[in-house]
C-alpha cells in the first residue's frame, strides 16, 4: 500500500514555528500588561490564573490560564513581558503553508467561528475542537497529506469535560455575543429535551455550532443537555465515547488569518474514535454518508501515522479502546470489516507490529495472521 505523501521538511519547520508563535501571540492578546499571573493551589494541584485590577479601587478579576505542570503554559507565563505580537509575519507563514505546501485552509465561516471562540478563551479553558474542522489540522501535525475529500463541512463542533467546566471558575463571555461577532444572524436552537437551554446555534446560511461533553454515566441522560458553567450560557449534549476522544489533546494551529492556536484530539485517538462512531451513526441525517466519511478520515490518519512509524502511538490508543468493553470492540470490528481486503491486511500487519512492540499479543486485540485462502471467506478478514 502506497504511503501518504510527506511534506517537505521546510514546511514542517514552518508549521512548528507557526504553532509556537501563534500561542505566544495569544498570550499578548488575552492578557493585558497591567495584570499579573498568580499561582493558585486547588485540591493539591497548582494552576496559573491572571489577575486584572479593577479601575477606581474596585476588586480585581481573576481568569483561569492553565495547569502549572503544562510546560508550554508555564514557559509563556515566565516570558510574558518579552512576548511580542507578530501578526503580519504569521499571516505570511499561513499563506506559505496554504499556497505552497497546499495545507488545508478552513472555510471562512469555520475559521472565523474558531478564531472568535479562541479569542474568548475557549481553548484556555481546556476546550477541544473536534470533528472535520479539527481533521483539517492533521496534515500539519503529521506532516503528511491526508484525504481531502473528507475535509468538507458546514459546521463546527466543540467539546469540554463537564468537570473541567465546573472546576476552572471562569467562563466565556455570553456565547451569543461571541457568535454574533462572526455573524449577527446566529440564533439559538432550543433543546428538544429542555427548551430553556441550547447546545446548538445556527446562522441564516445554515452553519451550525454545537457543544458536546462526555457521557460517562447512565444511558438515562443520553440526549439531555448538560449545563456548562464555562461556556457562556451554552449547554452541551452528553455523548458516549467522547471522553476517549478529548483526553490528552494536542496543540495545533488552524490555518485561518494569522493562525489560530487551538487544542484538538491526538491523531491516534481521533482515528480510533472515528472507527467507533463510523459504525454507530443511526440517528444522523444521511448516516451512511457520514459513516463513510468517518471511516475515510480514520483510514487516512492511520496510514499517515504508520508511514511516520508511529505504530506505538496508534496501537496504544487502539488497545485502550478495545479494552473498554464489548460495545467498543463490536464498533471497531464493524468499521474495519467495511474496508477492502488490502487495507485490512495492511492494518492487521502494521497495527499488529505496534501491539507487539508494546508487549501484547495482536491476537488478543482482534489481529492475527490467517491463511490467504481463509481470509477471503469472512467479512472480518484479518480480524480475530
């Protein structure tokens, strides 16, 4: 199977530089020079907060920044006064990466929505961009071209753990104010389960913004909106499998404007999660098309990671999902069975290498060698 095309090393370097400079500049735009960073201990763990004095002797305001054990955040806190914004330079980097390296640029509306939420503090509050807009960032992260057919979307999905939303003690501005800065036609879609709150917002042109949170409780709460204190009045829909996706996100930059620093799922978790949800789309409009898109994204990322020799990272995420129980295993099996024989055999062989390198038996995770004459007799060829 042919490997996905690698980006030239010069473009890989530019993308890494853009991530660094975008994150640096985000500090200068979010925090004013007259404030100060302070360390606060909460439940035996230390976090950075930013204090801003109120005018005319009022009380100061305090904003959450992030955990002190995040080296990237702490480094920028310590160097805060030395950071200089370089908007024009970053715009040139974005133009080079999109025009010369042909890295994907999001649709204008997608980019504007993500940028406004970033400026409002969504990613500072440990929110994660998910879905196809996040997928557009993986060519830069993986330094390889991915299937472009799976990059089109008319919505933007955002996720946050409920416990984080409660614990940070900070919030976005009113979510409608944030979205109206992009398009004043955005309106709330009241939840069918509780009309007092909204998890979705839509513009006149049908662009949809949705907020999600993991469901790790009873199925009784499925579909019921959850109040999210940090999301500026927005609620979120609880979803199964989402905790796996947004755990341990990675930093990336969306190639919009001067570059938007964001958090997205790690590529290995994104790929395995797409295998899972690709077999469970039953209530979506046009579920077959969306399931095919899920699997195409999963396949493209897995091929890129294997070409990068990231077998261990991919295998670790795959094994974690497999070990979570029968529903997870069934979903993974179902999706893999839809791929052609060549890719199933490739995945069995290469993913099996990663599992073996981690000290486990591939056969315990549905991957085993089979004679060619028997492999074609079952729809789950290459699986246990």
